[in-house]
């Protein structure tokens, strides 16, 4: 499989985020993707499971389980701090 990725210089409609969660080996790829998606929304966006289902192909159970994974990992990080 030959896939080429190119970087673009953008100044609107993009997200700047830390790579920290992307390099965390304790998070599944699904959790990394969901967290990245959540970080892409504006701070005043209201999080709902149904809203996340509407912008993805995931079912409620899958999103709920992934949020639980993120919550467990965040608790581990906060308790270490």
C-alpha cells in the first residue's frame, strides 16, 4: 500500500494540539482518535454521545466504552501528578 501524506500550511479551520496523547502507549487508537476529535471542537461545544454518533460511524456503546477508557487513563495521569 503506497500512501502519500503531505502537510499543508493552514491558517483557518484546523486544530493545534499536543502530541502527548497521540504518543501514549496506554491509549487505544480509538481513544486517541476520539480525544483528538473532542479537542477539535470549540470550548463551548456541548458533548453528547448522540452528537458524537452523528459525526462518526460509531455506535453509542462504542463511544461510551472509549470515553470510559479515556476517563480511566485521565484519572491515572491526574493521580500521578
